[in-house]
C-alpha cells in the first residue's frame, strides 16, 4: 500500500508539471504564474512552503521535547503572526508595489525601490548562499521518515526527492508548484489530523496522554511537577524566541513574500488571509501539539545517541501500515512543496538579478527561462550533496540548519522590506546595515558559537535577535543618513494613490 500510494502521488505531481508547461513559456509565467494565481492556490502555496519536514520532524520533535505541550504556542504564533499578520500587513502593499515596479523577485524589488543595483546583487547573494542549508535540512527530515517506513538508504531518499521535484518544477514553473502545493496542502491537513488522533489513541486518548505527560519530570530541566503539561512549559523565554523566529521570520523570506507577488488581485488577498491562517492553525498547531507528547515515548528514544530528529519517527513507529503510508505522503508533500518554492526563488534571483542584469543584458525571455531551469538542477544538486555531507558531520539537528538560514535571510530582509512598503524615509545605507548585521551574526554563530553570550548561542535565539535588531536598526540608520532621492521614492509610492471607479449598484436618497 505504501509503495502504491507513493507511485500514484508521484504520477500526479509529474502530470501536473507537464500540464502546466503552457504557463511557463516566459519569465512572468515561469516565476509568478502570470500573476493570475487565485486565493486558494496562493494560500495553500504559502502554507505548504512555510511548513515542511523541518517543522514536522525537526522543530516539533525538538521543541516538543524541550517545552512539552507548551510548544503548541509556536504553532499558534505561526498562524497569527506568520500567516494572519503577514498577509494583512504585507499582502496588499506587496502585490501593488511589486507590480508597479515590475519586480518578480525580492532583490529586484530592492534594486528598483532604492535605485541601487549593488543592493540587488547583495540581496541575491544572501538568498543563494543561505537557502542551501535550509534546503539540505528538508532532505534530512524526509530521510528519517523514509528510513522508518521502508528501511531505505538515506542517499536514495535524497535522490528520489531531488529528481521528482526537479521534474515538475522545471516543466511547469510556479503554476505547477502552486497546483501541486494545493494537493499537498490537502494531504497535510488530513494527514496531521489523522496522525494526532492515532498517536494519542495509542496512549489511551488525550486526557490519559496529558495525565501521563504531567507525571514526567526531568530534574535537569525543572523541579516543578507537571511542568511538561503546563501552559508555558519549563522555559518560556527560549520558547518566545522560537515563536519569534518561526513566525516573524516569514515576513522576510523571499520564497514566502513572492507568493504575494503572484496572487491574481487585491481582493483575493482578503480570502487568502483567512485560508492561510486556518491552514497554519491546523498544520503548524497540530505538529507542535503532537511533538509536545514526545516524552511519553522516552523509553524508546535515546536522545544522546539518536538526536531530537528521531523523536517524531519513533512516535509513529507503532502506527498501522495505512497510517505510516499517510505519514510518508504527508511529510513528502510538506518537503517537496517547500523545496520547489526554494529552488524557484533561488534560480529566478540568480537569473534575473545577477546574470541577466550584469552579464547578458539583452537575454531573451526564452533564454532566461532556460537558464532558470538549468539553475534549478544545479541548486537541487548542490543542496543534495550538502545534505549528504551534513548527515555525516557533527551538525545533526535539522533545527540548527533552518535556524541559521532563516535567521540570516529574515534578519537581513524583514525590516528593509517591511519599512520600504510603508515609509518613504528608508535609505540604502540602512538596508546595507541590516544585510551585513544579520549575515555576519548568523555566520559567526555557525563558526564561533562558544564565544556568544549563553542566550544567543542557539541559532534560533540568534536568528530572532537578528530580526528584532533589524526592526530597530533600519529606522535609526535612516534618520542619520542622507535622505533617499525624492523623485525615486514618489514614483514608487504613487501606486498607492491610484483611484478606481466602481459602478453604483444601488443608491438611496436622503428620504
């Protein structure tokens, strides 16, 4: 059954990729689906790009073990801050200004918004460099589930996922990714709900499972009885950093923001906001809620030897064959949808913002699309090799890789992008300050971690700090540096002043 479901699933993905070839003949179609993607597809694309094996296997297991049932706050934060507020604050203004500036990528947006080619190149390099470790973490999480379900070698798991994702992304571009994300999102909604029910039933139901969790103690973590079943858990401060990184981080991630570029119109954003938020509540909330019961399986897990990434696979080992098949499809869906978003964002950035504008200025649309397809193959290959190297190295936790990647990109881009949508006073120097601060901080955290203060040694905490610091740095630096060119800024913001005439359907007089 497991093999049959996988074969069917792969056939559907590839079929959709081939079907969407007609939408991927030019740059706008390949990268943004012609800016004609509806609210349901966009909302599911946003959600499935947000939540991957990194969340289901890495974060849910690690933070559920550390914080108990309180880890659910991370999922709630993902829904309210990472989805609801992101769509409400960024969605409409991003859609309008990105179309007005004719920008298809985040670096291109920075370049045109600030009139700086150097800023565009800097943003492009940050995206390419720091997306690779994030992509490697996707392979890692998936491999553990495949190993549990089939006993398949890790290298084979990487090869299968890389080839299949490459086929449907190269064939159909963003539109194929969006349609597949919708199907994958449905699988994720059904899968996480069924898995939570099955795992809790294996421990006697929710009440018995919660009671069992309350009876577990760990003197190294807390002396408080029942701390893992409490409202805020044993370490509220570090849990807050997790919420900030995983929730606020989406505001500055190129593959997430790009979803707003592609949505069909402003009205669709309102509907997409609701859909995306509900999706996040179920998927993210469900993942962290499930991980919160990880300590009930402590007799089967050797954290010191196997690591946190083994927690969720261990929780699932006792399920039926049908449930394990569903879990494999669930995690495969989450991982492939995120991987497809990452490779499109990276290949389009390199093609449009680096190669075309700096080396081949007269490159035709067809050549740009071809180059993007070639770069997708290269990007997937590099990340797959890195995943294999990482698997054999000392960096074994998925959360570390994602924390470094998210912290660098979100810390670099969140504040400049957010403020540039709302304020005319943001300067190029303030953007560079944010870029350099976040990337240097996260790189130093990777290589010189022991030298950091205790609270910032975790990549999660360092990433959250980078984002918060950026929100403070950009307005301060903008105040003390020369004002941007008035004509350039006014041109960017005039898109918000356009008037739209609508027909009067019914008018009532004063009487």
